[in-house]
C-alpha cells in the first residue's frame, strides 16, 4: 500500500471484479466450444449451480424474491464500489509536479470536466473545442455518441498556453494533443499515463488517470449548486446509482468529524433555544431557575 495515497500499487494485485470478469470470459468461451463440439473439452471454470444441479435463477418467478446461493468456485466476493478522489492538497501537489503546459491543460480538463482519459485524448481541432461556451465535445465510452460537457475557464487558458508555447500541429479535424519528444505524434493513452507516472515518482504517490474523474465528481457533488442528476449528466452515467457511489464520505472526512465531535464541550444542562422564554420553559418543566 502506498503510504501517501493508501492505495495498492498497480500490478501488485487483481481486483475482485477483474478476476470475476476473466472467469466469465473463459466460462463463456468453453461453453461455446463444448456446444460447437470442437473436441473433447470440459469447461475448466465451474458454473454456479443449485443443489439440484440446475442453473441458478434459470426459471425465476419475477413475483418471488431471489434466493442467495453460494458463489461458484474461484469466484471472488465483490466489495462495495468506492470512489477514489484525490484530496485538494494532493491534487495541487500533483498539478505542481507537471512539467509542461500540455500536461497542465490535460489535468485541468480532467479535473474540471470529469471526462474519461481516452475521451479527452480524442479531442480534435475545429469540432470539439468551444472556448466561448466553455465546453468540449467527446465521444462517450459506452454509447459512442458525441456529447458536449462543460469545462473550466482555467482549462482553456492552459490549452491556449500549450498551443502558443509548444506549437503542436493544429490542422482542422486533427488531434489536439501531441507528443513533445522527437517527431510529433498524437498522444496515446499510454503516453498520457507515463506523464502521470513521472509526477507520481516525484511525489511518491500512485494516483491514476481515472482518479482524476473521481475527483471531478466529488468536487461537483460537494457543491450545493449541483444536484445528483446534474452530476450524472456531466459524467454521462447510464444509471444514477453509479453516480451515487461518489456520495459516500471518505474515511478521512469521517475521522475529522468524529474528532471534532468529541472535542466539542458537552452542555452541562438542558439547552433552551433562544426563541423560547427560558424562565417560562424552566417553570413548565419544573427545572431549577
């Protein structure tokens, strides 16, 4: 575990969802291979079965509740989803460790728009940037639709500094983000991740590109001007239940609130609100004057 971020280092462990996804892929492939009679195959991934040997919920009556069955062999217990937002001071330190206007523009857009890493890297000149309206147009990951989302003024300022100082190719319809070393090439996801890894190495952290999207969501939800459905629209979640993950409080915030609660002096007697006449309330309740 990273001592600063509290997150496991990438590549040291597999998440439960990743393991279950890979098991589902293998199970589906061997089920198809066995059904197609491609050879004397046996599915190496056990299926979840009932005590009678049938498939779970194969003939479920929608009027009845689902019965919880034991997980199939190798299947992992999936923990409750949690968000991984970067604290404000850590985000400031991360921003300060970036080396170029291009990198600052990228991180600023990720933190203000909540766009996914690949969505932002797919921006093109002439069609996807509107500095006057403070919006960008991205191709959403799931629906593959072109959708417009808001971004901060600072993001466009950093973008202007990047375009002016580094002068990357700027043909109409061409990519916005380019490499800075050697012959210019469109910036890929792996190159953008390397940018963050260099900043992490300088700070001793292990933040990821997707943590920036979580941070944007947490900041929007912390603002009372935004409703849950506003944030859902900006993040383009298919279900509001996905957006609700970001409403969970962080343990650091809960610890601070608990410490503040115990440090607060307790009242020595009954508290009477100023709107009431204290003498009349004490007489009514039989309290000493």
